[in-house]
């Protein structure tokens, strides 16, 4: 090979190397752009996850308050049911007294109905009234 051929081969190799360097620079530039876009996306997703965590904390707090409220309402309902049961028993007792009075209208003996006080004329006082103690 002659000197000119060597120079041409060297120039050709340098041109190919320059083209490879330019391609590498383009790949590096594209990689930097992709990295920048990825970093921006990652930052946005990190902020979004922070907001989601805050919302989940808020939801958990709301659920805890709601469960306390449901327990309180349950207690109130149980109390209301007890009151309704006692009212029902009282109404049944009154109806039973009315039925007994309807069935035996001329019966003046109150002792037929357990738990009631005796009639007024047959009551006795538990103490005797004396005026000796006041003199």
C-alpha cells in the first residue's frame, strides 16, 4: 500500500469514528431526555402517592368515627327497644286489668288482682292517734 492509500484508509477510519462518536452523542442526548422525563414522572407519581396516603389516613379516621357512631346508635336502639318492651308490658297489664273488670264487673274484691292496694274503707292505719304525747 502506498502512502496515499494509507492516508485514505486512515481518513476513512477517522470519518467512521467521528460518525460513531456522533451516534453515541445522540444516544447520550436521548438517554438524558428519557432520564429527565422519567425523573419528572417519578416525582409526579411520588407526590400522587403522598396524596393517596393522606387520603387513606383521612378515610381511616372517618371509618373509625363512623364505627363509633354506629356503636352509639346501636346502644340507643337497644335502649329504645328496652323502653318499648316495658311500655308493652305496662299496656298488657292495663289491658289485663280492663279484661278482668269486664269479665267480673260486680266483683268488688280487689284482691283478685295481685299487686293492687286494698279498697279505702278496709285499710287500717299502722299507728294509733293519741293526744297524750302532745301535752
